[in-house]
C-alpha cells in the first residue's frame, strides 16, 4: 500500500511540473501574438493539464482501493490462522444417519494360580469335565497361568433397510477350542445378519438364555447351564418390552459315547460317528418386566449314529432327543438373582460342560427259548443306543455394592444318568462354584479377584477337584468413544 501511495505522489508532482512548464511557455510566447490568442492557448493548456490530473487521480484511487483490499485479505488470513487451534478443538457436528457402525472389544489378561491341576489345554479356565479323577494324571499340583485368550474384537452394524431394522455382527475372541485346544487362535463367537424378524448366522442358541450367565471373570463359567452358539435360521414373532417369542432351526452337533463297545469290537467303536441328518428345532418364550424376566425354552432333535466302513454303515440308528430349559432373572436392588434349571435327553452338546448325547445300553436275553425254561439258559447281549438323561442347575446372585464395586457368588452343577454300558470313567457329574470382588473405577476399566472351586465325579464314583484364584485386568474400547453414537 505504501508503495502505491509513493507512486501516486510522484505522478502528481510530475503533472505539477508540467503545468509550470506550460505556463512559463505561455508567458514566453512571441510578442506579436494577440492577448486573445495567448489566453485561448493558456486555457487549452490548463484544460489538458486538468484532464491529465483527473486521470492520474483516478489511477491513484484505484491503487489505494486495491491496497486496501489486499490489507483486508491479509487481516482475514491472520485471524483464521489465530483461530485455527480453537476451531480444531471444537467437536465436529455428528452426521445424522439411520445407519451405525461400531468397532468394539477389550484386551484382557488373566493371572491364575491353580492349586491343583486340570487338563493343560484348558488351564486358562475351570471346566469340571477337564479335572482329572486320577491323581497325577497331568503332573504335579500347583500351576501358574497367564492368559490373554479372553480378549475380544467385534464389529456391529445396524440401521433400517426397506422400513425394517437390520443388524449385522462379527465378533471373535482368541480362545482356541476343538483342534485348536490350548492355542491362542481366533474363535468366532457371533457372525450373523438380522433383518426384521429374520436372523441367519451364528449366535446364541434359542435354547439358552444368555442373561443367566453371571458376572464372573472365569472364561467358561457355570457348568449347569445351557450355553452354546450355533449357526441357525431364526424367526421372531414378538420382541418388545413384555414378550419375546421365537423359533429356529439350528445346526445339529451330536456327542456319541461308544462306551464298553470298545471292549467287544474296537473297530466298531472307532468308526462309530454321529449322523446329523436333520436340524435341531428350538423355541423360546420370554416374559419381561422392570423386575427382570422369566424364560422357557425347548428343543426337539434327532440324535443319530452310524458306523463308517461297514456294509450299510451298520450298526446305525437314531433316537429322539428333547429338553426344557427354564430361567429367571430377578432384580432386587442391589441384588440380581440368576436361577436356571434344564432337563432333557440327548442335550449334552448344548450344555456349558459335561455329558454325552447318546450312549449304548445293554440287556441280556435268552439265546434260545427252552421248554420248560432252564434255570440258566444261554444268554445273548443285546445293545441299543439311548439318549442320556441330563439335569443342570444354576443359582447365582450378582451384588452391586456401590457404583464401582460388585460381586458374583453362586453354585452350578451338571448331572447325567449314565447308561449301564458306558465306561466306568465316563463323566457323571460336574460341580462349579465361584465368588469374586470386582472394581470398575470407570466404564472402560475392570479389575478384580475371583476364587473358584470345581469337582468331577465319574460313572464309577471316582472324584477329582480343583481350586484356584484368578486376578483379571480388562480394558474395553469402542469406536463410539471417538466418533460418538
């Protein structure tokens, strides 16, 4: 701007000098020139100089205006730079949308002191079925275990499509099971899509009530409750504040016990396999209120078997399996009671721990009838498959001592009525008890100590038990903490 003003001043000075020169020239005009002619020539000179001065003045005003605009723009840039940090600190307005995506999970470490011993592939949790009934079977008593296998990661999407709510979830932890027993490998928990009343994919079985699981930090939890996640197709008739009613077809998974057949024909026992011909049918009804809810669930299934590598796959066959599961979650501040009872035949694969779905039963019949009957006729051994009866009970109470302190205390068991041709070492009963004190100073942090006890009883009455203490530290996270809902 200063440079423009200097240029304007120089131009005005130049014009002034020109005017003086013109006047001097007029005064030095030839003496023969008339006064009238000199006046006209001077007026013309003044007019020309005035025109030039006006033009220069307009240029000066334009330059001053340009300089003013440049100065204003510079001030705006400076103000924006000074305000930038403040603007960055202000949260961005949330985009209004009916669709949501959340990434969530937690990192958890469990420090366990086991005072006895369990199957090493399962030492990061307490399952009664993995407790030995023969002392020293897995080595010396007393083990220290550190595990991160409970850590979890999930992604969940929800919203509305074609005027119906939808939901999709993919969630896994790293607690290896099956062929990955004892390994830190990905284990899918949930993988499903839901639109309106239809759900398809893997999630909690409809035969279970997931809310029965108490606030324990042990991974596997109470033995005597139904707890399994299966691939399924589900239809929900009602799901509101008062009622839930739904049915599902679920993937069958049968546990077959060859029992003492191993002593008669080891090849048959080895080749005896589940025959999962039909899906399992499940249904659940739930009544809800401010006080909690009660659930009644049922299952009907075909538990089949055949023998691989024999003519016609014989022996083969199937039995009808069924079960009823009742649960009540009742809240009386500061206590929440979790009570469940399940009974059925051929439902062990749906239990959290212990038992077999199908096992052999034996009876003796006369080889050939005699007339009259003889006191000791020759006898034949007749084998038949039988769905194994099972009873499961869970009783826990969660106590919220304060906003940050809580406890969970309870007992649970699974008991099967073994057939007369199962092995003496077959699982008969599993018991589980625990108590803890947990501290959650903020929403995303949980730590605490839990003590656990378990016992296994075999078909022949042999018993084994275990006791342990577990310290847990867990840090949870969610994308909602960053981006909001």
